[in-house]
């Protein structure tokens, strides 16, 4: 064969695909993937209309034009791809300042347009399968952009359609195998690749079940994604309303108590998700907590306190900020955030990337693990206080997004315990600002000295006080009112012995300062609940929290709180992608009666045992040769024929591949037809006709006679 003939054969157009059910299944998969991607805010109205309406039309057109050469169509599609790519480059130019983050949505939109254009030229099975694989890429793009469980519905539709497509593609391929001899027993209208049949349902169900089991197993053992530095850093503002008090604190969720005042405030009461700690003064006499409203989602490879601000001045009832004069931090994203005055001397560690997706309007505080080193924020109006608090100069509304990169000091118990002997001194500024106290009741000071008397290091003092609080006080939201003129810490430690985070953290800070340890009160959010399916932490208003931050020489500020379980930065992050799965499902599944759970477990155990026994018996009967099917018998004869010629079948070879190997070794060319019929009989759900079986027997007998 000449080179020209070989090139012609390589580039020969595949036979048109005739199976309409196969085309419909691929269409459903492609539309589901495109819909999933567009639902993540990709493209405008024109793109969504063109893609969702154009793809079904394009599939119809491809089926109608499957016998045409399509030369002009290919030229037109190539031009369309160039136009789409040019539009993509133009959108990058319009958002050049956004870096890689700006390319996410335009690139996803480009994928959607390419998927639409490709759908106009799907004459053969190979083209349809390529379109199916492209839909998988689109689903991956949608998954990368998604931050909620809304993607699950699209994924279920796409997965079922994809599995159906693969089964129908295989059946369509088998249906094109030529029939040997007359086939009077097979009607020409037999639905060998029908859309709905018992064999199809069984094959699709088996495929989906296998994928689900494999995926569940991998999900349980693989490490979570995002353990390393993120590739893109999203940033978006749903609105950009400048605040009247530049650098000041604003919190519209507090209604009339908004410290920023102005037009963004409302004259009404605090919103159900508003937290009274996000203000200029934290009053420990205030009672009531925010509800369970989802306020933000956080993408981070490790949990931490998402700190908003700190307080350093205590008057026995209220916390305030002694130095609230902000400095300006500006520049195009990414903004390099300098260490604030009170963070000087803080050690730095590996980068922790966190992206915050706001679900409710809140304070103009920039949350994140501390200290923040880099900020991807969509507005240049940023302000920093001496304690490292960052405030935006615009309101932060629902759907706002920003990314924070923190350089947390590496901290383990051993590092913190050894910090006192590291030789590093506590800066005078830290001692002056964070150890001062008003006239603290004497019995509070005495208690602090008594509890820490045998604690040799700063870390041991913190742990001793935490242990005493855990053993002698109780966390509850049902706290009695603070009497007029009473010292909040004394009331909590000696009278009430019950309180929530504000009372507990305040007591820890005051007692630490009583024994000379620099400490301050921080407010923000605990990590929230990790959604193992999205990998994001879901932070609710009820996660608003206050805790103590303690200064360690040579390390810097470290958070401590007896009421929240957040690991030290040096104790590692998540171990598996499924971390938190059990607790996440337990809180969302309906509570079933104990007797029903016990019965279900027992029945399930019995069913598993019965299935194992039945499977073992069936396997044993197959090994003994009992009830061997026609396909097994024919395949065994084919293997024996090859073995007699010195070519044994490999464990990884299909029957078709094995027959091809025998033919190339000089065997009967009709063995390919034998393998095709045997494979179709075994796997397609359409048994071979009597004429085909007789033809197979005749070919094998003639081949055996000549070996």
C-alpha cells in the first residue's frame, strides 16, 4: 500500500452514526454540562440563549446532514471558532488588571461557544464521543466555579446521560457487525440500540453504580483539593457604594446601631444575622445572638478563625479600640499588605489562601486568618489599623468576593511553650497596650495568680486558665442580665458561672493581663461547617464569635478559646476530601426511630451475607463449567484454537483484540467475525441468531481442522 493510499485511509470519513437514541443521550449530557456552566454566572443573556437553544438545533442539523461532505460547514465553523477566540481575547483586555482571575469566566464562556459550534458537525460516532468528552470538561469547569450544592442536579443528569451514551455507543458499534448467513429469525425492525429496554436499563444502572462506588471510595481516601496555592484569585463587588466615613467602621446589619451611620444604615433594629461585636464598642452586657443565616462561604485548605478586628481597651463592661485612626493601603490587585505596627515581630509561615464569598451584606471588615500579606480586592479604597484590622472604603454587599493570602506563624504546642526561652523580647508597644487594665476586682487578680501559679511558660498559663474555665463555668446562650455597675468578668467568674463567648473570652484576656501576659479580644467567625461536597466552609451568622489572642515572643499573636475547636497553624490541615462527611450528613438526614435504624442495619447485614454467598456459589459453578453460556463456549474454543498455535490469550485482551492477533499471525480472517458475534451475544443484550451461531461453529471447525 502506497503512502498516499495510507493517508487516504487514515483520513477516511467514518461511517455516519444512525442511532438516534445515542444522539439524544449525548445531547442531554452536553446540554446539562452547558447549563451547569452557564448557571455559575458565565456569559450574558445572548450567550445563554444561543448556547441552550443552539445546541439542540445543532444536533438535529448534524443528524440531518450526516451524509454530506460538510466542507463549507467546516470552514464556517473554523471561522466561528476564530471569532469566539477573538472575543475571548478582547474580554481579557478589558479586564487585564484582574490577572488570571479575570480569565475564569471568559474562558468558560469560550468553552460553551466551542461546544455549540462543534455540535453542528457530528456525523459519526467518534464525533459524538468527542462531544461527550468535551461536556465532561464543561462539567469540570462548572465544578471549579461552583460554591454551592446547586451543581448536584446538573451532575446527576449529566452522569446518567453520559453512562447511557457510552452503553448506546457500544451497542451501536455492535449493531454494525455484519451478520453471517441468513437471519430469518431476526426481524429487521429489532431495536438493538433502542432508547429504552430492559438490557439498556440494566447496563446503565450497572455502569452508574460502579462509577458511584468507585467515586465514593476515592472520595473517602484521597486528600482534599486546594492544599497548595490556588491558581486564580477571585474578586468581585456586587455594588461599589463609597462609605461616608473613609476608614471608619460600617455595619448596616446593625440597623440604627450602625457605627458608620449614613445612608447605608437603617433606622430599624438589628438584622437577624447582625452581630453586635462588629462595631466600635463591644458591650458584654448585651444579650442575644445572631440566627443561623448563611453569611459567607470560604474556600480554604485549612480551618482558622476568620478574624475581623480586635479590641484592646477594657472598662469592666465594654471593649473599645484605643487607636482607631486608620492608615491607607492602596494599589491595584494584588495589594501587598504591610505588617501593622502591633504585628511587628510576628513570624511568618506558609501561605494560606482563602476566598470569601459573601451571602449577606455585612460590615466593611476584611475577614481572614492573620496576619494578611496579600489581598485581592476589587476596590482600591482600603484602610488598616495599628492592630492589622483591614477595612474597605465601600460597602460589602451580597455576592461580593475577595481573596486573602495569609502568612500564619507556624505554631505547635512545643513552639509556643519554648517561645519564652527563645531570647526574643516582648516589644514595649505590645506590653504598654495589651497588659494595661483598669481597677480589676482583687479576687479576679487572685484567681488568675492562683490558677497559673504552677505554670512556668506563657503557653502553660493560657492552658491552665482555659482548663479552669472549662471545669468551673458553663457555656450557654441563656445568660442573666448584667447588673448595673457590676464588673462583667467578676460577675461571670464568681456569680453566674455561665455565659457565652463574649464573657468567656473577656475573662481569659483579663486574667492573662492580670499575670502580665499580653492579650487582646478578637472578633470574627469560627471556621464554620465544611461542606465535603463543595470543599467550602459554610459560615453562618451564629458562627460569629469572640476569642482571646495572646502574644508569644518570637512568634506573634495566637488565638485561644475554650469554646471552639480550631487547630494551631502548625498542627496540619485536612487529611481527606471526605473530612466532615459524617457530621454533615447526620445533621441533614431525617432523624429515624432507633428501632427502624436497628432493623435496617440487620436487614442490610443479612442481605450482604446472602449476596456474598450467592456470588460465591455462582463463581464456583462457573469455574466448574456448569451452565456455561454459548458465548463462553465459543470463546473457549477460540482460545483453545489460539493456544494450539502457540498464542495464548492475555488477561487484558478482549475477544476482538485476540482474534485480530490470531489473524495477523496467519490465522483465518473470519475469526474477527467470530469474536464480534461472541462479544455482541455476551454484552449487548441481543443474543446471536441461530444462523450466526451455526456460522461461528462452522468457522471454528474449519479453523480447528487446519491447525
